[in-house]
C-alpha cells in the first residue's frame, strides 16, 4: 500500500485522521473507506461506508 501513510495517533480525543496520496492514473475514480466496529471489514460491503471520494484527507 504505497499510497497510504500510517502513523500513531492519540485516540483519547476520539479522533482518527486518515491521509493518503491518490494513485497517479487516469482511470482512478475514488477512495472508499469502510468502518466496522470491533474488527476490520472483510470487504467493502461489510460495515458502514464513512467516505467515498477523491479528496485525500478525511477526519
């Protein structure tokens, strides 16, 4: 995952910040972020979609 920057965040204030670089290809359409409580989603169809778009910073 060369386009994803992962770092440590203090979760005491209940805020998670994701930052990424969109791939430089013409056919790129969007990023989809899916959230599932208690475990990681097994697919993009599991859990709640919390973001879909091209903008590479989301709180």
